[in-house]
C-alpha cells in the first residue's frame, strides 16, 4: 500500500514538472522579480529601437490622401472604429464638448493625416477584404 501511494506522489510531481516545460521539453525557469524587471526594461528598449528602425521606412500620408468623406464614413453598417495617435488624443482631450438637443452631444474630433488616412484605408480594406468575400461566401457567387 505504501509503495502505491508513493508512486502516486511521484506521478503527481512528474505532472507538475511537465507543466513547467515548454514545447521543446526544456524546463522553464522563472527569473527573480528584480532580474525580470531589468529584462522587461531591456526588452522594451529593444522593442522601441526596433520600432524606431521600422518607422524610418514608414510614409506619412499627404493631405490629399487623407481627405475624409463623412457621407461615406457614417453610411456603413456596424460600429465605427477610429484609431487616434497620441498627438491627436492629446489635442482632442483639450477640446470642449458641445451639448446638443435630444440627448446628443457633439465631440469635435481633430485628426492628423496619419489617422485620417488610416481610417480611409481601414474602410477600404474592410470593404474589399471582408464585406465582399463575406457576401461571395454567403451567396456562393
Ligand atoms: Zn493622429
């Protein structure tokens, strides 16, 4: 009886150890909080540097490529998701909100060319890469 209970304990320990192993079978070591904090800082700095390198090749859209057309922007069904960069968020956080009639409120929204261009791209992409394929699939076109 003692032997069988010992085997159970051993199996339980093996199970616990296997949970700590990654896909390669290597046992993961959890670094101390202090060391992990430094590693997170190093990783964040590496990521910032990597992002900065990538951003050098990015293109800032010109005004003519960022012209919004509200008649189309608000026509689409479903939620409207607007991404704003930090500069736009900071600018808009200082803008007054106007209370309108019928429980409506007007939130003035300033958007830079990057944010407006992205909104246009987002709508175009959704139309061509989601709406049309979804309709094709649904109606077997
Ligand atoms: Zn912006």
